[in-house]
C-alpha cells in the first residue's frame, strides 16, 4: 500500500554554479529530465533570486525550488538520485558550496519566514544547517554548506499567487559541443518578438542602447532567457526567436525576477549587505567620483541616520537624474547597504528610487538699474547696489531671488534594463495586471532528441 501513496515533496538546491560555466537552472533541467516520468510536478520549477548584496554570490544569487508528488516508496531513491546529480554536476571551486534540502508535505512556517529573510539579509550557514537538520526530510551539502541557505529559501518562497507577484522565464540551453562558442542568434527576430509581445515580455532589449540582453556571456550552458508574464506567451516568444544552432532543451521557470519582492520585505535598517527601503532627505549636493559614480548624502527620515547614496556608472540615465537631486529633496530609496571601511560610513547603492519631494532652490543676482536698465553690482555687504554704467546708487536694494528650474520631478527612477538587477521591477511591468493564479501549461520543458 505505501508504494502507491503519493507524497508532496519540496526540493530546494543552490550554489551549484560557478564562474567557470555551470548553472543551477541547468542542473534543474537535468534533474527534471531524470525524474519527470516517475513524479508529478505540481508547480513550475521556481527560480528564486535572493539578497543580491551578499558578497559571495556567483552571479545572480538564484536558487531552485521543485514541488512534486512522488510515490512514498520512491522518495528515498529520488533524493539520492538528485544528490548524485549534484555531485556529478558541480565543478569543485572554493566559492561553490552546493546544498540540497528536501521537505515532505507542507512547507513549515519557519522555512517560509527564513525565505523572507534570505531576500533581504545575510543569513548564517550555521542557522541554515540547524533548520535543515530539524525540519527537513533530508539535506545534503558539499563544502561549507552555504547552498543550504538558498535551498531552504527556494522551498520557503512559494510565490503564492494570492500573496506574491511573480513572473516567468523561459531558458533555452545549448548543446554541450557549443559551450564556449559564440551564440548564433538571428538578432532581428528578438526585436520582432519584443515588439509583438510587449508588455507580456520584458527586459529583452535595453531601452537606451537597443542592445539585446537575452543571452548571457561566456561559457554558460544557457543560450538565452526571455522573461515575461505568462508561460504560454514565453513559448510563443521562443518560437519567434530564431537561432542558427540547434538547442539542447528549454524549461520555463516561475520566478520572483522583476517583482521588487526583496524591497517589499526590506525596511530602513542599516546593516552591511542588507536590502534597504526607506525615505531619505538629501543633505548634500551630488558629486561625481572618478569612474563616473555619483555620490550624495542624506538623512534617513525614520532614524535620522546619515548615509551616503551611490549611483553607479552603468546606470547612465538613472545616474544623470540622481545627479540632479539637491538638499532637502526627499526620495524613497531602494538599494543595498554597504559599509565603507575607509570612510567609516554606510553607503546605499541605489537600485531604484522614487523622488517624493522636490525642494525649492534659488539663485541670487543683483537687480537692474532703474535709470539705465543695466545690471548693477553689489556696493558691499548690506550697502545695497551701485550702477557702474551711470553711477546710480541705492543702499536699500535687495538681491533678486530666482527659482531654479529643476531637471527632475516627482517621479520613479529605475536604471535601464541592462543595468537592472534581477529582482528589480522594471517600468514595463507597472502597466501589467497582477496575476492571481498559476497557468500550469503542459509543455513547460522539453529535451530535444539528438
Ligand atoms: Zn544705471
């Protein structure tokens, strides 16, 4: 009887990718391929992006969660197969510390809470190990166990459509013999796809440079990824985009990319590597650093703490706008906190910002001469003005105040797509209606026959 009973399993894993060219989503497709015929998937694989400010992430700090139903008698076997796949897939490297966690039935509340914190804080490996040994049916790690953090977070972050915003990404993978070679994509088809399916797809093309953004660089097994609102539209997108090389496989992931999920759980606390969301009153004029970064100072309204704010070079237009902020302007700042040892202060690296209040600023100039209409000059401190042209003098004249025309307004500022981090909600998504359910389409992944 127990052979037949089906059990819900949540499988989370992370930190299997390295800069040398492996990728956690790719490992996910290998796992899916191996177990697909023996289990029932009850959700798309979830690609969960966690706190982007942790210092040791390989690329996007993305972990994978799988939710399946499996026969009770087979779950030990399945778990050990997945372990073996991780062991054979990962490339040993001091910064790659894979972790796998498996939960039976309901996801415990403590793991849900853990996943919210993983979006905004740095969580210790020891805490993850403790939770994994206490609440998981099985867990496994290589190296220092850092991958357990993302694994638990991917299980706990269920992207419940009634509570959380979510998006999809379709990822296509290359044949192994093409790894490391130039990706052969018919570029014009990407522009066609984007204009046909917008705003159902996003961040395919940088809006300022017109550059195609769907392909990663380097030896990554990913050929391209297209992000969007619904799975069926992503399939449509994939069929519009033409490649000149045969593909190995594709898979649709449900993700928190492009949702601001980390900002929704963040607050104004200042702590190294933490995600920040708080109101800041600007106290100093911006200045440009060598390399083009813009730095300005402000005071957090809720805590009165002084912080630096930074906008980085690749965010071009965003940086130009930030450079127009002046003292007493108020902004809702979103970003990552970084402690700068050399200055003994904290900097918020801005990922996004809403300008709330534009303050009035004036320039002062001398009045015009009432006799000859030329501009007068100051006659000295509190001595009024004199006219150099006709000699007129008046000790009672005041300077004229002229309001500065500000090149910024109360507006939402987001860096262009190519400078955006995975979690940041782009402008295009503000016009899209929130999804209330998951459309689980049948052909959400495929391995092409050789
Ligand atoms: Zn005059």
